[in-house]
C-alpha cells in the first residue's frame, strides 16, 4: 500500500512516496516507491518501552489528524550485527495517519523528552 510523505524524512528530502510492509510484530520496512535503493527498517516502539509524546500542531495539520484519526507510530532502526546492537532513534518518530495514508517524521524536543535518545540499542530493552 502506498503512503504519501508530508514534510520530510530527515536526510531523505526527495523521498515523497513509500510502501510500508510489516515484517513481524516488532519490525516493518518502509521503501521509497520511486527509488528502490532507499529503504528504512522501522520498529514498533510500544513493544519495547513506554512511549508517548504530544504531536505538534504542524504534524497534525500535515497529516490531517483529528481526534478520530487512526494513527500508527514507528521509529527508524539502523541495523547492526548482531541484531541486538541495532540502534533506534526515539527522538524522530515516523507518524502515519492510516485513514488517509499520509506519513510525516516528527522531531521531538530532547529537553521535553529526556527519556528518549537518538541512538538506543534494542538490547537495552530486551534484557
């Protein structure tokens, strides 16, 4: 299923349309429809930790989110060997409005969310 990127994925400003495929309950992949060389591994943060934040009004407007919207949230993972050493960025979640297939990357303020890091390993949550 195709999704439209609203705003930008940090460092991938030319990525405008993606497909998202669930691998298992924890992992999914997000692939650029227009460039097969660009793909991201995503993780469901809720299977690893308590994860909540307030969406900025900018993201709500970009994704046309209202109180009845169905939302999914993922985080980008940089895969390492072994897999437990893979790094998750909890400060820049991927937010999806599943009602209209629009995607945006939110950037959280580290001062407001000191409990979230940019480079946390999977093994730190799987012990």
